[in-house]
C-alpha cells in the first residue's frame, strides 16, 4: 500500500496526490518510488483519460526533496547515485505517461516539485504560487534527467537564469518565463483544472496519446522515418474517427471510446 | 490554371491568396497542391523579394481542411496517406521557400491554416484573430510534418497544451505563446504587413535567403562543417555588399540587386 | 597590455569592459581578440565567481562591428574569413566560460554587441536600451557561430523576424522576445546587476560551473551516457555540499570555497 502518494479515480480521470501535507509535500525516496509506480500503473491503464498531479492541501505542490533525508540517504556520491536512480525512474515514468497529465499547483512549487511539474503536459497555478530552484545554496546540482525537461520547457537561457541566480519567484514571472501554462486566482485553481481536464477528456484519447508520443519523438535528433510518418495516419482507421466525423456532421458531442 | 490559389505580383512582392472565400478558405487537396506549386515557383524565381500568404477576404486566413472532403478523400488510412503526401509536399515547399514569407492573418487561423502560418517567417494578425488546433475533437492527429513546425515555433510545452486541450483562443494569447509575431488592430493588418514587407525588401535579398537557409540548417542535429561555415563569408564578395557599404558611407538607401 | 578591453577585479567578481567609449564601443578586430583573451583568462581562473560584461559609459553596450574597419579588414571574403575566425574564437570563449557571466546593458546593444550579450548567462538592461541586427542593410549575414546563440536564446521564429526585418527595437520588446532577462529603469541597471551578481556569488561556485556545463551539454544531439550522468553526483562528495548542508541546518549563510 502506498503511504506517501494517494491515487484516486473518478471515471477516466486519475488524481495523484503527493501526500505529506505536514511537510508541505516534501519529496522522499519512498515518495519518489511510489509516484513512479503510480504513473507507470496509470500509463498502462487503457481506461485512463487524464491524470492530475497535485500536492495534498492548498499550501504547497512540493518544496522539493526533504532535507532531513540527506544525512542517511544522500550523504555522499554513492548514496546520491542510488537515490538519483529512483528519481530518474520516476521522472522517466512521468515523461513517458501515455495519457495527458495536468499539474494542479497550489502554493510552493520548487526544486524537485518544479521538476515533477515540468514533466506534466499543462501546469495551472494560483496567483500566490512560488517557483524556483535554489539548489546552488546547498552546493548541489540538478542532474541531466532533472534538468533536460526544464530546458525543453523554458529554453537554455531562462534555465541558466533560474539555476545560477537561484531566486524563488512568483506566478506571473513563471508565466512570462513559460514555466506555467496558466495563472488563475488562488481560489479558482481547482475549478480551472477541472475545466481543463474536461476539455482534454472530451477529445479522442488515442489522439491525445499519439500527440504526446509524436511531440516527444520530434525532440529526438534522429530523422523521422517514412514508416514512422505513416503511423500518423493510423487514426483514420479508428472507430473514434468515424464517431468524431459523424458527431461533427450531426452537430453533437462525440462519445470516444479509445478504439 | 490554378483555381483555388491566386498568385499576384507587384514588382518583387508576390501575394499568394488561399482563395475559397465562400468556405472561409477551407483547405482541399487541390488547394494544397496549388499552394505547393505556387510556393515552389516563387522560390525558384530570382526576382522575388518577399512573399505574402493570406486568405481571400478579411474574415478568415483559413479554418483548416474542408470536412466535406473526408468522405471521398480521407475516409481511411490509405486515402489519408495519399492526401497527407500532398500536404507534406506543400508544407515542405513553404519551409524551403528561399525568400522571406509573411503571413497576413485576418480572422480565423486554425488547424491546417495555422500549419501554413507556422511555416511563414513572420505572422501578423488582427486583434480579433482566432487560433488553435481542435483536431482531437475529430479523433485525428497532426502528422510529424505538420507538428514539427509548430513545436519549433512555440516549443514542446505549448504545443502539447494546444493539441491536448484543443482550445480556440485569441490573438493576445497567440502573441504571448509566441505563435504570432505581431498583433495590430483589425483594420491595420494590411498596412502593417505592407510596412513589414517594405522593411524586408529594403534589405539585401541574398542576405535574406542566406539567413533563412542558415537558421534552417542550425536546427538540424549534424554539426556545421568548416566548409559550410566558410559559405557565411560569400556575402563579402557580392556586389550588394559593395552597394550596401557605399550607401552606408553616403548616408543614402542602398539599391540591392541580388548580385 | 590590452587597449580596448578593460579588466577589473573585485574579489571574485571580474568586470570586462568593451572600452571604446568615443565610438560607443564599436567592435574591432583587436577588441574582439582582447575580449577572447580576457574571457579565456577568467575562465581558467579558479578564484573567479562571476563575470560582468559591459560597455564603457552608459550610452552603449556596443553597436556592433566598426564600419571603419571594412575597407582594410573585411573588404572581401578572404579577409572576412580571417576576421571571422577571430570573432569565432571569442564567441567560443564567451560560450565556454566556466563561470556565470552577466551582461550589464546600458543603451545600444546591436549586431555584434547583441551577439556578445546572447552568449552571457543573464542580460540586464535599462528601459531605453535598443536591440536589433540590421546587417541586411549592408548586404551581410551573421555566420553560423554568431547566429546559433541567438537561435538558442529566442528560437528560430523570432531569430528570422530579427534578421529579415532588421528593425531596431526597445527594451520591452526585447524582454517579450526573450532576448533579455530583465528590464529596469535606466538609473537602476548597475544596482540590479550588482544585486544579481550577489545572488549568483552566494551560491556554490562548482554548482554554477556544473549547471552551465550541463545546460550546454543538453543542447548537443548526442545522448547523455551513464558515465556522464554519474558526474552529476560528484557534488555530493564536495566540501561545499557539507558546508551548504550545515549552513542550512544552522540557518546561516554558507561560505563556499569551490572545493
């Protein structure tokens, strides 16, 4: 039974909660491991339409890794490599999740919390949210697997600013930096996430999965082969396309079934 | 004779008009083919200084592919691959056009319309323009060749938002997302495009062609060879450089001849 | 003795000044060479914590290459290749500087001046600063090594706009384009740079160097090897990590020593 990550399902929408509210959802090795397991389980589940990742409560998404673990789990390079392998597996599970993932960000979203959010597809936060990666104050660095999603999201220039200066900054600056998708008043974050998830799940699930996979593929340096290009037309042989087309002509909402 | 794409020339400036105003310039297979032919013809023409791409009328740039064609031209994967090949050739012709291309966007710029605009060098629109890719509502996807220019323009994060959520949104949001170059009042779009084209054609045509080619090349993963790097200095042996230099010293406007 | 680049040191902070104020700090072949030498010397110096690059005076960072040199140094391709080699070496020295580099931008930042600024890690300018690359008016182009940092900073779409249109534009537009990190009132540029440098040098120097190196590495197309990934955990065996951790627990400022 997971202790630190709560997983709830409401029809096709899964909510994954980083669940250490007494510590503002600071991340620990078992929490990272449970988060990876939850994401892999959801990714494999064909009935999932959208995943929401959030922190427990409304004070914090996550402030990053729990400092209290350093003494026992990350006291030197050898330990840190093992800890880093757990983080890497989880970051990979987030990146490779087949379904759309929305980060619901209340409050603090810093360090490892921002790494998790960076790997979600959309990031919705409140006006009072705070962002940053002040890891340089501990004498530590983000590893390649933590850093690459941030660079992909905001570009190398802004990534350098965030890491070298180490400031913690507000939601409007995060929006201007391209770090979040949307900022709303604090008391409307949950409602905006709900409406966004609704827009996502009204679309064809296979189209969402393909779009995510294609955008990941485009970022790899190898050229797209003709065979890969042909898979882009598989959608025309799906039942969902026939449903979408019929619904469009009939001016009704389509009922997609991921078929 | 092209039926669906109108091509006009005014000295070195060519205007390519998506010309199905009764359908808001919805795209069809013959229109895609004619657009590709027009772009290849203009690209090969050394007398061209700038190309403007626009939709007929001021209601719409283009709302994307015409749904009425799906029954006969895109009813299954095999048909869609053939249709997709026509789109791919045209998108490639847009991308490889040697001359600067400005998208003059009035009104709707959605789906395939946005794909065309994404491959122009500058995008100028009015305050009431609308953007988006709601293809997920039909159960369909953008293929790699449609998607890559969007990802190059706005990055993978915003591309995921646009495709997964499928919202149609306004000009100011498009500007904030980096999807358009400039937003002006609706009744000033044509004038702003005219002034922009003027700024472009006052520059040396060879410099424009080289800059376009170099920026395309930089996005490829292969390292730039020394031989390629040396071509960057060919400009110093052109007549236009001598003209530009003399004009600068004489404080007059240069008269470039693409030589 | 350098003539055109002034190098000052104040503890770990080095200030490099493009020093031709009578010419608004226009760049010449010897200035480029001296700038490269200064950057390489500072990069090799383990006592450096941060470098500030600025122009002499408060009218101009730099307007780019001095036109007066064209007659003798860049009159044809062969000369321009030799000149370009000097620029290339210096741009590379800027890019490869191990320490954080902040551009302090007063006034004009155009052409080669913008190229230098693009290779700094943060760019702070005043409200009246002006940016652009109007090189097309001379019939010339940016070479691959000048262009690549601009494309990395603002993306291919905005790079095309800047080069094809050749406009010179203001600080707020530069900020919206992602060309500068921060815009402040003209009389607060020096103070904001001072505060930014302070935030940078309060962090662990090795973390800054690693972060810079990692972000550069991520932009290369080759996949990160496991051995490279393991170097990300070297920081856990540094004295500075122990200092950072102890200081965090003691709620005091850490005193890092780059060890």
